[in-house]
């Protein structure tokens, strides 16, 4: 059950990050970007958003962290693709 929640949150974070950065991706790319973005965001921001409330099984702070990490990942990918 937790795996399904993580995949859905990864897809949501990847989708939101893509929308914020102006990039449209497939669902598999969104899941990948969201999960990797969550790791990047957790590494960069740590417990910065941990005091935000939970929405059922979803921690709002974790989702914000993953979206910000996804934006950073997509920005770096965009820099690499330009070269």
C-alpha cells in the first residue's frame, strides 16, 4: 500500500513540477521526476516543511519538498539539454 501511495505522490509531484517549469511529460517520467525530486528536495530542504499538516496518508510538507525538488531536477535537465 505504501508503494502505491509513494508512486502516486511521485506522479503528482512530477506533474506539478512539470507544470511549474512549463514542461509536459508522460506519467512514467512524472513518477521518475517526482521520486528523484523528492530525494533531492529532502536532501536540500531536510525538515523545513515538516511542521505542515497531513492530508490523510499524504504529508503536505513532503509533497511541497518533492515538488520543489522536481522543479530543481527539471531545471538541471533543461540546462544539460541546452548544451
